[in-house]
């Protein structure tokens, strides 16, 4: 799983599109699969074990909204992301890899929820997104990688029209004398 970030409002990072190859050798594979004109510039200050690359400095808010089924949350956030997974090795001999890739995406999504909360912001998975639009924008010219999951992180905007109840409200109610 290799996240591609659409950064909008992150201190210390220019707005733009970034990629984080998460496996040895993935950088070369991702570069070969994507647009030739991406910068692939190392981001200063990132630790070696988190090789974040700037692909293009630009305002990606409109694209993030459109790619996320026109949901403003993808652009109103600090950043949103799509997760690219290798798919060319899923075949009749390895059908279990399909399920494994979705498990990994889900696990990384859960970690993002926890990390966002620990940082004092909120995160949410984006259940509807246009993977073909993301593939086209990234210039993915192969079926080696597929866009599997989207997520966004930022400060929550409270919608007063909605009611929220604690997941443990029933326990609080039962405990009241």
C-alpha cells in the first residue's frame, strides 16, 4: 500500500501531490508506472524510513473533491489520500492476495484514525471515490497498481443539524441512579 497525498493545509509542506513508497523497490516501480513529468523530489526533514516525495506543487483541492465523488470533505481537510496497491501479482495461484490488500488498506485506515485523534484532529475514510480519475491524474499506465482506499484528515466541522451520541451512552444511562 503506497499512499498518494493531496496536501492542502499542512504546516511545513507546500500544497501539492506527494507519494510515500512503503516497500523496498517500490519507488522505481511507482516512477515507472506514473507520469514521466512528476518531480519525485525528496521532502527535506523526512526520516529515511518515511521516504516522502513531492510529485507536483499545486492546488489539488478541486481534484480531491471531484475524485472523492464531489465530497467537499476531501478538499476542506488538511490533506486527503488515496492508497495504491500492487495488483499485478493477484492470479489463480494467489487469489488470497486480493483480500490481503483490502485488509491492509483497512488496517492502515484504522491507524490513520488513531493517529489523527492523537494529533488532535479527526480523520475519516471516504467511501466513494473515482479510482479511474485518480489513475488518469497520476498517469498510471499499467494495471500493476490500483487505487483501493481513500481517507482524509483535518479539523472537524460540526454540523448542528446532526445529533451525535457517545458509543457508550447506553452504559452511562444505565449507571445513573
